[in-house]
């Protein structure tokens, strides 16, 4: 009689060092040539996301900008983004109105990133004007009082 097969989740997590809720959780199984973990032909961090948060479908699973390890499988360090277009740039996630809300918001970049389904790094770029430059630059000047409106 054959013994029962170990569930895939258990086999996966057995290859991950879970050090704490905020720490990186390195994958210790097979590595691909590009430095990412590989579990049964799938990116290890994508497997961690699927097990913990559900199937990402067509979305790309990426590490947060604060996480510097390609081997990290901590679900709190993983986010989904739209797949990149043929030109290599991701499609825009925001409208001009959303960019305006980001610039004006007192919330942290991490909180805004969760709300808009993007990364904190993208929120920083919106606020700095590196993304949505025309809209955010004018909004920052108005917010800071360095530009007057036509009605004054």
C-alpha cells in the first residue's frame, strides 16, 4: 500500500525559511539561472503568493521595492501588477484623478500602494513627479502655495 502524498503546500513551505513576519523568507529549493527560485517549473515567489493570497491569474507577482531578495517568498513582500507591454513598460494603473489623490493624500506610500494595487515605489514616483509629471507638479505647487489660482 502506498503512503499518502504530501500536499503541495507542505512540500513548498518545507523549502522556505520563515524567519519572522517582516523578514525575507528565502526559498532554498532549485534556483533558475536568473537567480529566482523554481518550484515544479513555476517561480517560487509566485507559488507563495498563490498559496497565501489566491491565484494571481494573468497578473505578474513582484517583490516590493524594499525587498531586495529574488528568493524571498514572504507573502507580505509580494504584490501583483499588470504584465508589461511589448515595449517593456507596464500599462498605466492610474488616472489623472488618482494621481491627484495620491499627491494630496496624507496616507503612507505603503497604504496608497495597497489601495491602488501598485508598489510603494510607484507611489513615490507619482509624488515626486517622475510619473504623471504634468499633473503632480501643478498639484504640488498648488498644495504648497507657490502658485496662485486664476480666481485670486
